[in-house]
C-alpha cells in the first residue's frame, strides 16, 4: 500500500489543508465580511424559528400520524403558538405589569435607603479601622472619577439612541421573517437529510444519515428539555417566593425561568435580584431566598433534568464549566447560551466518525 492510500496520511493531509484554509482566510479577512454580515442578518430569525420548530414538530408529527393533512397540522401548530402567546399576555402580563409598577413606585424608597446607608458610613467612618477608612475613601474617589469621565459620553449616548432605533427596526423585521422560516422548516424538514446525503457516495449515505439523525435528536432533546425544565424551575421559584411572601414574586420567578436557559450560570444570575429585593423587604428574607434557590436547583438537577433530558447530552460538569468560560471570553453571552448544544453536535459528529473509522 502506497503512502497516499494510507488512512493516517489522508487524515494528516486533511488537517493540513484545513489549517491552510484557516490561515488564508485570516490573512484575507475582507473576504469574510459579506459572510459575517449575512450570518448576523439571518442568525436571529433562524434561531427563533429553529426553537419553535423543535417545539412544534411533536404536535405536527402527532397529527400527521392520525392522517391529518400536513398543512392542517402546521396551521394547528401556529394556532397553538398564538393561543399560548394570548394566554401569557392575558393572564401573566397584567400581574407582571402590576408588580413592575409597584417596583417603580417603591424605587425612590429603595434609593433613599441606600442613600441613608451611604450617609451613615460617611458620617461614621472615623469609627472604622484604618484599612476600612482607606477602602471607603478609595471607593468614593473612584466613583467620582468614573462619573466625571463619563459625563463626556452623554452626547455619544444620545447619538447611540438612533443606532438603537435602527437595531430595533432590524430586529422587528427579523421577527416578521420567523413565521415564514418556521413554515418551511415544518413543511420540508423530512427532505433535509436526503438533500444532504446527495453529496456523498452510496457507501457513506447510511453513515451520514445516522449522523444527521443523531444530531437532530440531540438538538431536539436539548431545546425541548431545556424549555420544559426552565418552565418547571420558574414554577418552583414562584411557589417558593409566594410561601415566604417575597415582593415581586412573579417577576422574579419569570426572570429565573429565563435565566435558567444559561447553563451553569443561570441559577446564580436568577438569585441576584431576588436577594436584592429580600434585603430591602426584610434582611432575614435573604436566607429564605437562598434556601428556596438551593431546593429548586436540587430538584431540577437530581429529579427533573435526568428524567426529562436523560443521558442524551451526557456532558461532565467540569467540561461544561470549561466550555462556558471559554465561550464567554470569546463570544460573550451568546456563546455561553449556545456553547453546550454546539459542543453536543460536535460530539455526535466526532463519536460517529470514530465508530465509522473503527468499523471500516
């Protein structure tokens, strides 16, 4: 067997070619500008449509199995989405609005309380140890410096409003595209695997089809499971906050539900506003909030997630921490949210390719 026919040499050659392409693209970054603009334009509508696709597909599949025409099943999915949105707006939104209004009304009292604390510290700082006095003086000077430095940025902030308006219009336009993208995803999703396997030889089509099937299962499990788990966590937090009679319980529970989609960091982000509200309501409440959060996370981590998501992802907690830290530094919040499903997809591809390599 010649060197060109050996598998390890082909793999090495493929790696070298890949690195060469990456190097050339890095040198000629201007070639990537149109691609980056295109990705930024279609990213939001496709992500939202993809999430809705995996949430609606079980209903469409269920109706199709009962001989319901596909277009009727898709229409039923749209009706279900509309009813859900209507229910949220009609039942949940008014309560959230009332709690937000109460929060705005109480905000001056909270600010006054903080001001009193600051004044107390300033008036009595001579009674504190010297290192505490130095820390207070340093913090005060830093705060004044930051305020002075940022006064000149007010004009830039005003000009930035126009950029915000432009971004809002683009986002609104992207949201309008979501229903159309979702329709074609639900309608043509069975054809996707066939359209991809066309580019591969017959001997590889079964392997490619299996990889696509495993990827689809992984994404579906993650999205459907994460949404259901977040909803249950939100309900648990709401019940707990009601038990201890925490102010703005619904708003805080909804916030906790949304932040739960952020792997690992979500629970810690969710508890911050709840603790702040508890401090102003009654300091002892902080302990109750912490206990409720711990109980909710223990139930979610040991009972809910294992039963809903199973072992489909099967990612070690240390791996999750490393992925989140890396993605957060490279991409930011978007990377933190999407790094786990992205890693799961890559893992599926690598595992399947390794199996094919061993069997051939």
